[in-house]
């Protein structure tokens, strides 16, 4: 059996699918080391995997302090010169540190699997150790959207920083490294469903497996407490609100709009606190507090199978879970890949999308009633969910990886 090192970065939603992949590989007899930041180690250890410290910390508190930076509807706060300085710092300081951490982790490895922002490190490890590596992604936007202008801009940035990269490479003993096309590799995995989106021609080398769904071992025997069960199992079904591991600039305003819209529809609202830190203290004084219930991280499959609709920010992990459980949704995108994901939901006709800063209780209630809770949307969601449930993403990925190792 092989020793495999997996590394990724980003929010919880960027890490958890890789833990699902690691757990699937471990169940097939492989030794798996997860090179993640420390706050993700508890999830790694619960999955029975080895945790390696790698990367800068990112906590919910840190994210909330910079919530404006996560919201692309807001005017940019940093000038190009500031962004360039940050990127130079990354290349000169952070990249060498990450490289040394992974170099140590990969001493006895047979394969390295790198998430999107770890592709450069996969190429560096191959140059230094001759270690085979796999480019991986769980964010289909980067492989399935037409990103012509962005790809051109990205190459310009690499050319601009090429002297610095070459200088850093020399100090690390990586002379001759191809810094402009480092992501080139024969083996690439896309942990998303073919029924959600398809890779572009330039990304046709990515093998699409289906989504990699994270499951904690304790979830196999998990049961909701009586209060949660009673709240969720009443009719009509409640709405479920979650922005997952995304901070927001004004959680009070967002929560109020959703609470009042749910009341107009005569529905209860289940709210995941998440990194937005939605909580009881933010509720309007005149709302029916018995119609709102707050929860923390728990098995989403159970919640979504009991919800009338899922109101979320448009993270692909949230979307995948919702479709998998036949739950139509409303997407309120804030940035990054969320706009692409919202367009896919509209194209697939399994929900609607709305501007998170422009919706009112009245407009949100109308969108939900006419474009999310309608029988036709429910039927299309169920049909798409049935297709997605035929895929076993993590198992498919394991088979591909083993064939490449062999």
C-alpha cells in the first residue's frame, strides 16, 4: 500500500472534501497524511488520519475581522501595489515555509495530492524529490468556467514575479524549475459531479469523479435532540439558512431579512451560526423567537432532508449537499466561485439566485414562493439528485489514484 500526502488551503469547505478522500484511501489500506493548518487537525484526527502542520491559521474570528474582503459586492480596499507587496511576501516567505513543511512530510511518500493553491508546491516537490503528484480541485469554477481573461491575467502576474520566483527557487535548490507552467501534470482530479458542470477544453485532462462528501464517524449514530427534532419535523417544513464558513459584514441585517421573509411565508427558520456568527442576540425584537432555531455544525444530510429549501451563499459544498438531498435552494453569492455556482443553479433550474444586499423581506418571500418552493423546481431538484446519487466520488477518485500509482 502507498503513503500519500494530501494538502489544501482555504475555508472548512475547501478542506473537508479532501478529508473525505483521505478517509476513503485509508479504508483501502493506504497510509494518508493530511498537511493542513492546525485548526483543521481535529477533523483529520476524527477521520483516523495523520495530521501534519502546514499553512497559516485561519479561524472564524480572523475571517470576521476581514469580512469586507470576502464580499466582492463591496469596493476593493487594497490597491494593486498593496496586493503586489502581499504576493511578493508570499513568494519570499510563505512559499519556502510551506515547501519545507511539505518536504518533511513527503520524505517517505509515494504520492502528493495538492489542492488548487498547492499545485505550485506539487511541482516543486516533483522537481526536488522526483515525487509523483496529482493536481486536485473541489471547486469546479476553476476547471469548468470560461476564464480566458483571468487565465491571461494570471500568466501576466507569473511573468511579473518570475525573477523573484527564480531567485527563491535557487535558494531552495530548484534550479530549472518551470515557474510559468508549473501546474502541468499528467494526473488531475476534479471532485465534483459531471451533472453539475463540465470541464472546459483546456481542462479536459481533469478526471471528474463526483463530489467527495465529508462524514464524521460519529454521524453514523447521531440523533437530533428532542427540541431540534420537534422544530424540524413540524409542517410546513422549515427553511434552512447557512453561510457556512463565510463571514458577512452585517449579520444582523442578513438575519432580519430572512427571519421576516420566513414569517411572511408562514415557515420556521433553522439557522446555522457558522462563521457569520448568526445568533439569538441579532434577532429583531418583534419577531417570533419560537419560529427561529440556531444550530452549530452537524450532519447536513439530516437537516436538508427535512428542509423545504436551503438558503446559502453558494459554496459548492453546500450546493452539492442540497442537491444530493433533493432540497431546492436560493443562492446569495458574495464572491469567488459563488457567482459561477449561482449561474449553474439557474441553468439547472433547481433554485434561484438573489443579490444578498438588495433583497427585502417582501422580495425574498416572493422569490422563495415562486422560484424555489414551486413543484417544478422540486421535481427538477429530485431528478438531478437521483443522478448525483449514482456517483461515488471518493471511491471513483481512489480507483483513479490507485491506477496511477500502479
